[in-house]
C-alpha cells in the first residue's frame, strides 16, 4: 500500500477555474508538503504544513494557493483561479521529523487550458 | 549559484558498465542528503540516503564530501532498468527539526543494450 495517495491523477481545467488537489498520507506522518514540477523542469517546493498550519512557503505559493487538512486525513491544495503557467505535476509528500526522507505521492497532473 | 546543481547529462552507459556523477550544494549548513530516482512523469522515489561515511546499497554507492560540498552516486553493472533521472536532494533546515528538501534538476542516465 502506498504511503501517500493523491487524487485525481489527472485534472484538466479552464483558466480562471478553481481546482482542489487531494492527498491522503498514512496517518503516522506529521509533516506534509506540496511540490510541483513543470514538464522538463526540476521539482520545486511550494509549502510545508505541520500541526494544522503552514510552516514555510515559497514565493510560488502566492495568494492564489491555499492548503488545509480539515479532517485530519486529507491534505488538500487549492488553486483559486488557475493560470496557464500552473500546468504541472503536483506532488504531495509526507514524512517524519528531523530531516528524514519524504514519501511522495504519485502526483496529480494539472493541465490548465 | 544554484542551491543544488547537477550535470543534466544524458549519461549514455552501455549495459554492464559503471557510471558516476556528482551533485554540488551551496548551503554549507545542509544536514541530510538523498538520491531520488524519477522515471518519466512519475513521482520521485527514494533511492538512498547519503551518510557522512558514504554508503552502499547493492550496485549503488553514494559518497558525501562536506569539505567540497558535493555528493556522488556510482552505479555499477548498469542495467537497462537503471535508465532514469537521478535527483540529488538536500535537506535545508528552517529550525532544528524543520526544513524542506531542495532538489537538483536531475541527471539523466540512459543505459543502452
């Protein structure tokens, strides 16, 4: 069983629409992250989340982005008004404390048209 | 200078040969280092953690050189299934227990029959 499951695997949306990407980590993970990877580019950090709040975010993570973990299991990334340049693979990652390696979900491919 | 820098390759390697490549990092306070493997349009998967003394896992050997701020990965007896992009990943700390993974852009390895 994968440690981190993401849904949907592929999402196509029109520019300006809202999307919600979902992630379900195994319950003993405490630290959660979103990363993204634009096709052909490197994996980029978006945001980290611990104890129900954002602990760090990158400059990519602007006001259009938000995260929450409303029910203690699902960890979501919302993009309020998508732009063409938001098209990318979005990876959720989860792990333990103290610079341990992260477990990545299988990713959601977001295509904004 | 990029935080984590890798030779993008591709490294074209005959099956059975040995290939090695490095990754340099700029933050001298980095504490943990990892090699991830990423297949095309898939999530990064942890290949191995890199310990200060270097470590070996089957055909894969990782080394850390803190003085020169680089890590290396060596693959012996290359197999066709080793064809992938190898991501150098460095843990950058925010606090003693918090941080984020910084990714290199990856080194592409192509093993040929």
